[in-house]
C-alpha cells in the first residue's frame, strides 16, 4: 500500500490545516486509508493526491456536492456511485472552472491596479 503518513505530515505536504483535512473526512470527501493501533489517521500517496484535487476545487467555488460528483469522475474509489454521462458532467465542471478562473483573473487585475495606485502614491509622497 506504500508509505503511510499521519495527518500532520499530510497537512504539511498539502498546505491544508488539520481541521480542514478532518472536515473533508467528516463530509466524506477523503477517508484515511488506515488507522494506527493508537487510532491515528494514516494516509497514503493516493489520499494526498485526492486532497490536492479537493484543494484545487476550493478556490473555484465548487460546493461540497459538486466536489463529491467531480471526485467520482476524477478519482473514483470502490463503492463510488455511477455518474450518468460522465463526459458531459466533466464538460460542465470544466466550463464552470473556466468561468471561475475568468472571475478570479478579473479580481486579480483590479487588485493589482489598486496596489499599483498605492505604490505610486507612496513614491510621489
């Protein structure tokens, strides 16, 4: 099964907080591959990769139910439900992601313009 990591190492590798990882487990987005004899969560590389997928969905505004649906397509686990027309669903998710990226680019452009205006004011004072 590969190297097993405790939640602290997974948090460090993914940049997610322990609380966030536990929350994702609570809502069923990711499940640790095993538990130690002491009850500690143990994760494998595929678990970390799944968390990275989830992490990428968050800034794009995907809701929990959308994340679940997308994970069933991108990273199915045993017992995952069937997705009707996964290619069509994936295309919908892709379009939503592109739209979110465009909104983020617009926000970033506005923020950069504002920061540049502030720098200019500092330079001229």
